[in-house]
């Protein structure tokens, strides 16, 4: 029972940390951050199982974390307000070609990061953008002033 409680506490602490870190930081990890993540994984395992190095203890810890992940994935799928809390919501960072400085500060983004994302989508001037959105997964979507989206739609049927 102690392993389940420890794993549950660790899950919620990690979730809070991930939400606090920010969307952009989670979408682009450096090599250092990857090493840090692997190291954290080992420390988390030690914290969850403490001195129980048995296969049963490890399985119970992993199963508890998996249970929370599946439960929250279901709740996010089923209930929109829960999805907004767990995954975040899209945030408008550019409106009518103008960066929204207060929003950029809240999201801990620099104008250089937004400009780089725009250039990666073939937009050289922010004035070309009607709406720029930071998506919950940390990617940017831009709607050009002409009404043309720079996000490519996947093949298949689309509602018109």
C-alpha cells in the first residue's frame, strides 16, 4: 500500500512540475534536459519503491503511475473542462500582426521564439499573421491575414 501512495504522490508532483515548466519548454528538449529526465526517472523509482527492489514493488509502482495516466487520459477525453486543466488550452500570442506582450510574458516566451516559429512556417513578417496561437503541446499555429492557415491539414475528410 505504501508503494501505491508514494507512486500517487510522485505522479501528482510530476504533473504539477510539467504544468509549471511551460508548453514550449516541454516541446523542445535539449540533450542536457534529456539526461536530467533520465536521472529524474531513476530518482523517482527510488522514491516510489523506497527499499523494495522486488519485481512486485516495481510492477506495483509502474502500474500505479499507468493507472493515473489512463484515468486522466479518459477524463480529458470525456470532459472538456478536465482537458483544459490537465492539458492546457490554446493561447493567442499574436493578433492582427501584433505580438501580445502580456501573454508572451505569462507564457514565458520571447518575441524571437515566436518569430523563429513563424519563419519555420514560411512567414517572414509578423504583419502577415492575423492570429498566432501557442497550442497546448507547445507548437505554434498561424492564420495568415488572407485567411490561409500555415498548419497543414492531414489527409482525409475534413468538415468544411
